């Protein structure tokens, strides 16, 4: 799963070109290679391959990339929706999608048979607490998407997965082999290099915009003198 999730930033690049008309330079694209390979190596050894499971994971990665790109489109540009406004529009649709899934997976039937055992303060608190955490998670994700690009959001998600592996080692004592350790270093180093490349490009754009701003200011002053 983690290895397939490493492909999400690569999916975001063509989607950004299609939906956002946003293009990335070659050096930014090259920065993704060590990060993608690093996450895949960090998760190496945890893979139990199953064709249908791989298909579901691939579809999940595709929709995760699409969500990142479309969230950026609706939160910036011409729409500029507030994160809570976007959540208010998306949440009812997500609820309608979950109803048939709960029926197909049998969760609704299991709950209807055993609902009395779950009608207590502890279980209800867990449900509402989980809902609150999900709300805050989506709000933070949308705030992040509003402030940066969809590619950066997905790359940060990959680094989060790498940090999850490190925490599992620290908390549960999971084994980390040489390949896993190499992958973690590659993922962290690649993300740092990506951030540096993004900084250089922003600095270059700001330097190019400065002379144009100066020319516009001079023209305005000359017009005022006349």
C-alpha cells in the first residue's frame, strides 16, 4: 500500500496540467524520483500482493491525487471557497456514497442486529470523537492545499508515511533493514531537495516580476507628472 501511495505525486503532475493548467519544471520533476523510490524502499518487505487488492490500492491512489488537485482548484483561483464551505458541500455526498458501501460490506446489517450493545456513552463518544478528528484533519488538509500546490501536499503525505514507519519502529520495535533505512533517508533527502528547488523557483519568479513592477511604477509616475 505504501509503495503504491508513493506514486501519488507522479499522478498529480499530469492532473495539475489538465485541471489547473499548472506545469512543473524538469528539475522539480526529477526531485520526485528519490522521494518516490525512498518511500517504496521504506515499505519494502511489508508487501502481500493480491491482484484485486493492488487494483483497489491503485484506484485509491488515483482518487487521492484527484482529490488533492480538485481541492486546490476549488480553494484557490476563481472559486476561493472557504475550507468549511468546501467540507459542507462534500460531506453530504460522501455520506450518500457510504450508505450503499455499508450495505454491501454488511456493516449496516451487523449494526442493526447489535445496536443495543453500542448504545452507550463510551461508544457514542468514540464515534463523535472520531468524527471531530476527521473534521479537523480535512480542515487542516484544505488549509494546507489553499496555501500551497497539490504536488507539495501529496509529497508531504509521503513524508508523513515515512515518519509513520519511524514511529512504528520507536513504539512497536518493528524491524528496519538496510534497504528500509536507505529508503527513509532517500525520502527525507528528496523532500528537502524538492523544497529547495521550489524555493529557488519562487525566488526566480519574484526576481523576474520585480523589474516589471518597477517599469509599471515609473510609467505611472511619468503619467502623473504630465
